């Protein structure tokens, strides 16, 4: 039986996304964390200091294509779990517990990610990154036009 490599299309992209997301969600579930929480926590973890609460919500909405109320709810969950803390009237800051959880899940998923990407030539990854970035940009532009 001969198999052929399909051209990049929405189904191929979706299958890759959901396969990778399932791996991440499996690791996160062991820590009692959801995918949405990890995306939100990452925004606080990679910041150099406190971040604007509204900026975090806006970034989560943009990344997950969710509504602001859901993004706000996820941020509130992280605050309730003391993974991020309010900082001043409009900012949040990752806590030590949040930083530890972020670093632990990153360390747990790093070897899995390495195995998934193992053997793929760097130039192929660069091309794939460029193509997927372009598709994301165009899809975001189309979505903005539909919701304007």
C-alpha cells in the first residue's frame, strides 16, 4: 500500500493541532489545569512583570477565538487558584505557585515536543512556520471582516 503526503489544507492543519493539543491537555490534566488556563497563565509567565488584566483578556480572546467573558472567567479561575494575583487596580502578576506550575508543565511537555518534531529538517520547520503564520494572518483578517 502506498501512502501519499497530502497537501496542506484545513483538515491537515486541524488534525495536527488537535493531536498536539491532546498531548498538552493530557499533561495539563495531571496538574488539574485546562488548556485555556495554560494559555492564560503563559501570558503572565512570559511577561517581565505585571501585565494589564484587559491585555491578558484581549490576548486570550485573540489566541483562542473565544469571547471576553470566557477569557475573563479563566483569568478569574487562575486568581482563585492563586496562580496569578491582582497587582494594583488593573494588573495581574504570576505568583510563585503559578511560575512553578508553568515551569513544571513546560518541562514535562518539552521531551514530548522534541519527539514529535524529531527528524524534521530545520528548513522544513521554517517553511511550515512561515506558511502557517500566513494562513493565521489571513484567517484572522477574514474573521475580523465577518465580525465587524
